[in-house]
């Protein structure tokens, strides 16, 4: 039951949080803060990818948790931060004109 809830709600929650975080960073914090947010999410994804690459044959069950966090948490968050940041930057540019 916990696995089903993780698969269902983790991507949705990370999309919502990423959109809000990207919008806030793009609109009010600025481009530098947005790039830091994207960089931190990318570094987290890289750590999870390295963790997945280190799984040996016969230990496939250890790959479940990093795979879920990568595909259900970090990658949707990264996509939403980029999209939210673009929206925030466009509104910031529009407000300054």
C-alpha cells in the first residue's frame, strides 16, 4: 500500500513544489537563485544516478528506492523548476516594462 501511494503522490507533489519553487525563484529571487535551484536538483539527480550505477548483479532490490526518488521525485521537480522559473522570469520582465 505504501508503494502505491508513493507512486501516485510523489510525482504530483514534486511537480507542484517544483513549480512553486521555480516561480518564486524566477519572479522574486532572480536568475542566480533559479540557477542555484536547478543546479542543486541536478546534483541530487546525479548522486541518485551514480547510486543506481553502483548496484551490483543480484542486488537489484537495493535499486528500488533510488529509482523511485529519481523518477518520481527529482526529475519531475527539475522539470517543474525549469518551467516555473521560465514563467516567473517572464512575469518579472513584464512587470519591469
